[in-house]
């Protein structure tokens, strides 16, 4: 039998990759545009914070409400409907004349992005059972790549006649094209397992394994948000550096090669799943000892590199525990990430008040240490 051509095999994969890239693109772009949005709508810093949280809340509740639905009605329907709703949200944002209407648009966008996130990842798992572990590294790298590219586009758009709205106009046009391609593409699997592998696979949802994966991501994303939100303040307070934003860019940038490498070396996932949080914990602890800005840049880049490996390695175990319900498990992980982000971010102020920035970051490092212990259990449970 003749091997399928590259496009015949990877057309669906490329659509999943673009969908996740656009999630990162929207996240990074919204963060970069928030300053200009606040200026137009005359919002205080506190009001801008509330506007930013609207998207986070939508991201949290979407998989809670609709998590298992994709496994019941089909992933293609979900992706088409919610990618189309991103076009609608872009239209609402473009027409917004006040912050309330804008908030409705950004809530709709956050809700749709969250659905697309877990359904596209689950779709990749289902369509490519032979290479899915490698592809998890690639698909998570696309989010980081989108988050890095978007602020550059925002920087260009603010100088254009439409200002920050030009960014959302571009996004809306891409979403429109993506909706058409998703609707017209066949979602049948592009790879097939051997008969003996199909027979040996379980159709039972393994709740213990799913709980371990959710715990890892609950802790990790909580720590990641704590570091990202307060890194600039930490550097200003501990080393009198006002360039924490550069360190944050380095943190995200380091995730791109890290996640691609996780895809390439996916066969070592049983080791990478605990090496990634272990390296991150050690580097975060080292960061609390530094007083040099240049050294902090180097350590933060390395920290981002190890942090980047956590998510893709967790995702390589989704199919092992899902029993065919990949969307359900991925949705549960997505909920765990949102809850972790909200709880740790909200708790950081109390940690800072009690222990200062150095103590708070050390506590976050200890939490990553707990992740290492949990991650060690995952491969053993699989075996």
C-alpha cells in the first residue's frame, strides 16, 4: 500500500497546531494590548485587572460545563462551532464602545479558546495514535510561540489607524479561515494501531491516573502564574532591576525549544515527566539567592526551559488513562490548570506579606518539589 503524502497525513495535525498557536496568540496579544485598551476606556489599574480576570474565569468554567461533550458529539463539531464563536467574539470586541461590551467579547473569546485548547489536544491524540506522544511536544510549543509573536503584532498594530483593534481584526480573519478549513477537513484517524495494540488497550477511564495528571498541572500552572505575575516585582525588590519584563519574555521564549525537544525525545517521557519539575524547582530556589540582574536573566531562561517540559510530558499520558475519552481527561486537566492558577495567584499576596518575595518564591519551589513526587508515580502506575 502506497504511503500517504505529507499533506494527506498531516493536514489535520496542522489545523490542530494552528488552533493552539492562535490560543497563545490571543493570550499574549490580549496581555500586551490591555494597557492600550485601558487607556481607551479610561480604566484604572484595578479595573484593568478585573478585565483581565474575565478571560481567566471563562477559561476555567468552559471545560467544567462542556468537558465530556466532545467525546459524545464529536471533536469536529466542537472545534468548528467554537472556532466560529471566536469570529463572533472578535466582532463584538471590534464594535465595543465601552468596557462592558468589550468584557462580553473577551469572555466569549476566553470560553471558546478553552474549549478549542482541550479538544484540539484530544483530537491530536485520537488522530495520531502512533506519534501522539511526539506531537504533544509540538502542539504545546505552538502555544508558547503564539504568546511570543503576538506582542510584536500588537506593537505594530497600535501604530496603525485601528490601533489595538487591528490585532483583533487580524485574529478574527484567521479564525474565519480556520473555521472553514476545520469544517471541510475529514477528522478520521491518520494513523492506525496494530490489531494486537487495539485489543490490549483498555476502554476504562483510569481515575487514579487522571487524578495524578491533574495534580501535577494544578501545582505547576499555579507556580507558573505566581512566578510570571510577580517576577518583575521580585527583581525590582531584590536586585533593583526594572527590566523584569525582559526576564518574563526569556521565560516564555525558552519554552519553545523545550517543548519541541520533548516531542523529539518523547520515548523518554517516563523520565522527562519528573526531570522537568525537578529542574524547575532547583532553578527557582537558585533564583531566590541571586542579586545580579544578568545572572537572573540566565536562570529565568533555564527555568522557562524546564517549566516548558511539564505540560507536554503530562499530555503524553492522557491516552494511557483516558480509555478512549481523551477530551474528558484533557478537559479535567484544563480545569485543574485554571483552578491552580487562580488559587496560587490569589495566595501569593499573603505569602509575600508573611515571607517576602524570597520566601514566597521558595515556597513555590517546594510546591514544585511535590510535583516531582507525584510525577514519579505516573510511569509506575502506567506499568
